C-alpha cells in the first residue's frame, strides 16, 4: 500500500541523521517497487575513492523503500535521545516508533511499520570504501537493523498500539551515532513534505551537501549526471524520462517548501545534467524557536504562521513571557500559547502571581487549558531502570564523557560552540564538571523544553571552571 499523505501534527523537537546513511542513500525513494526487485548495485567516485554499494534484499520483503526512510530516521533519534546505550538497542511501543518517525498511529501505519522493520532487518548491504569513520573510509557489511524482537496479540499477528518493539542497531551505525557523526534535519521542511519519496530525496540531497571531512561546510549547489543521480536515489528504471518522472513530484514539494530555490536540467538523454540550488532557511526562520513551539504541542502549520506573521524576535519574546507566566502552574496547552502570542494584552494583568512571575514582575491569570491532540515522543528519563543504571555503572570514565558530550550536542545544538563542547569534555574528564548532574539536568531540560535556561546554567559553570583553571 502506498502512503501518500500523513496528517498535520507535532513533529520531533529536533531530528538528526547519521551522515554516512544520508550520503549513501541506501533506501529507494520510490514509494513502491516491483515484486522482482530483490537488490541493486551502484559504483561512483567520491573523495578520491571508488565507492561501490551492493543491496541484497529477499524474495519476501524485497528492498527498503518508501516509509522505511522515515522509520530509520525515527530509530536513530530514539537511540540518540536514549543516550546511545551500550547495548545498541532501543525499546518502545509501536505508537512511539511511529511518532518518532513523524507518522500517524492509525491501523494501516501499524501494518506498514511491521513490514518496514522486516525489510530493514532482512536486507544486507556491502559498502566498499564508502563508510567514513571520522579519519578514513572503510568497507562495511551490515543491515540497518541487526536484531529485532516484538510482541503481538496472536501468533503471526500484526502490531497494535501497545506492541512492544526492541531493535538493535548494527555496530557501524551505532558507533557513528555515538561518535557524533550526525547532521541536523530541518524540522520545518520535514513537516511540510507529504510524500515519502520527497522526504527520502530531501535526506539524500541534504546528505550530499556535506563533505565527510568537512561536515560544517555544506555546499549551496549540486550538479550531477541525471542517470548517476537516479542511481543514488535508488530509482530502479534508469531511462532518462522515467528518472525525471520519478523525481518530479518530490522536486515540486521541495521547491514549495523552499528547501530548494531551483532545479534545472541541461543536455539530452543519458547526457542530461541536473542542477540543484539550495535556499537559505536559516536567514528566514529560527529552527530552535520552531522546535520550542512544537514541543508545546503547537502544530507545524500554526507555528509557521505565527513566525511568518509576527517574526522570530516577537514570537520568542512572547513565548518567553507565556512560559514565565505558567511557571509553577498546571501545564498550559497550545491554545493558550497561540492566543497569547497573537494578543498578549488580553492576558496580561488578569493572572494571580506565581513566585516566578512575581520575581519577573509579570502578572499571571487562569485561562482554559486545551490538551494537545497528539502527544510528543517520550524522552526517556536518566537511568530509567536498573538495567540502564547497571550499564552506566559499567562504563569507563571516558565512555561516560563521550556519551554525555553527544547528549549535550543533541540537546543544545548551536547554543554552544565547538570549542565550548571541547571545554566541557575536558572538564568532565577531570571531574571539574559533575558528569552525572550535567547528564540528568540535560535530559530533564529536553523533557521540559527548557534548553535555553539549562544551557545558561552550564555555560556559567563552565566559565567558573575555566576561571579557576587560569587563576
């Protein structure tokens, strides 16, 4: 079944992609593949290497395609949010997997989740001289999912909303995520791309913008031979006209979302060249502000409307004020936040003072609470069970520091510079920063959407540590 649309709803607070998977594009952008598609091969030059990739599917499950891309991105982010456990495993309900993937939790998506996990766990890949470790390129043989376990209501049955699923990532992917070889995905772009093929092409385009050796310098334009690009998108019929038709709908959505500013063709037949020019989203929107509103349950559509109508600075200031007003009170719903951002004067001066509001000299009043229609993916608490605690205790100091630095990067992103992350790592290695407290505080901040306040506290601690070191 082809899933052409997904409902408008809160997306992930922040989403990342492992850079090797994004560059290699191992999942076909096609929403459907024929029953005789059991594998494919590709080879191309990159970074001075001759890279070759071989996909070996099965007669029953074929090769990964369609929403498999969404599911795999969701699993990566579940793993990152869990602190990259040493077991390489994540476990949660079927509904949680779908939410992390940005998909609906209806019955048909439960069916397709199971099919997707089967494809991801049964398909093997042989990547020769194409997997970057941070220092050199390696040859690796792996599957997207090394192991999978789940429960169903009856033998041979499908998933339901309560089905518990555990997946284990292969060492190559888990270690790369643990090392922090990741890049952010634009939540605003993902929220408006309705077709699985568009989201898969977005992932390939965004991954192809980065040189593995210089991941902080994305290019502003890409130019490729059309047939070679069709292979990279894992389009199975490589006649020029067919490649163009397969790309067409995805191009329309990526242009409409303003991720791309233009797509142009030159030449004819197999000599056709395709050129992409990327737009500059960072100049017109604030991803961190967008994520804060999404965490509060405001829909992506409404979030974009607020930022467009009032601007980043006004929305940020009014959101800060609304959060201060609600401190120490029952959790506010998205309806109050939207109303306050639109017309804050309707609520100022009508609220009983809370301790936080008193300190800030802001009046607070009681308003009706509107519950979120869909809950966001659950962010695990630190040491959620005895097993997690045992794994943490079994880690060496270096492993704990490495895991915590990665958690900090996921939680705070550009709130800290590369130099500050390095200073934090050095301080935790010598116990100048309390690693357990930093970790627990960070996880709590992710759950409460209070990263700005938490980052300020950590920054102050880091300043004090550095001041002592130079005194």
